[in-house]
């Protein structure tokens, strides 16, 4: 559960509703169909950086994570490239 803040060919800045991920963790991120993406697609990503906050965290707290794409579905690659 979260949202994409920015995206490029190589990775993304995502807001994910958990403070529990750590750098080097691998996650599957699903980009839903929207005004930007015609069809949903999934990527396998590695957490590169975790942006900390001064507010008190709990298991539902959302944090920004910079992720690097390791694998992107072929349809996803086409849709991301259309943005540029």
C-alpha cells in the first residue's frame, strides 16, 4: 500500500505504508493502471535509501524509499519510457 512519487528507467521514489523496510531489502512493487499507466505492471526492486522522519513511527507509518529496479515487466518498460 503506497504511492509513486517519481519514476525513471532505473528506479523510483515510493511512499510505502510501512517503516520496516531496510536498505538492500528486495520488494515487489505493483504500479496500478492509472491516468499515467494504461495497464498495471510489477517490478522487482531493491531498497537503496530510506528517508527517515522525526515523527513517531508505528507499523502503519508511511516512509519514502528510493528503490532501484532489478526486473521490470516488459510492458512496464514501454510505459515508463513513454513518460520521457
